[in-house]
């Protein structure tokens, strides 16, 4: 299963995990990066500086033990990466 791990950049204390969003769409290929980045603003509202938020796409699966999961990082994406893709040449 694909999941999105959201982190907030904190130069003083190190980056902090703020949430995990499992991909639940029937057709995950229709997912776009901007829609993924809407999740932290819906959950945390205006109290979160979205310019400091990034997410890591991970593949996660059960390890065989109850409640135990393994993960493998696929790609890390931040807002600047998303904005580059939407700029017009």
C-alpha cells in the first residue's frame, strides 16, 4: 500500500513527522501532488506554515506480526517541487 508521510521542517529541532495519509483511491494514478498537499491544511488549518511541509511517498506493508509494518521510501516531495511543475515556460 502507498502512504504519504508528512513532515514539517524545523531547523532548530529537526524535521518532525506530523501525519500519515494512506492512499485509499481506487485509481491512485489519478492522484496529483497538489491534492496530496491539501491534506495538511485540512487537518491543521491556518496554524501550519505549508511552505515548511513536505511529504515522503512510501510503500508500506504488514510485517506478519499484528500491527507491525515495514516501509520503503519511494520519493520525497515539497511545495517548491510541486510549484515547479505548474510553472509555464
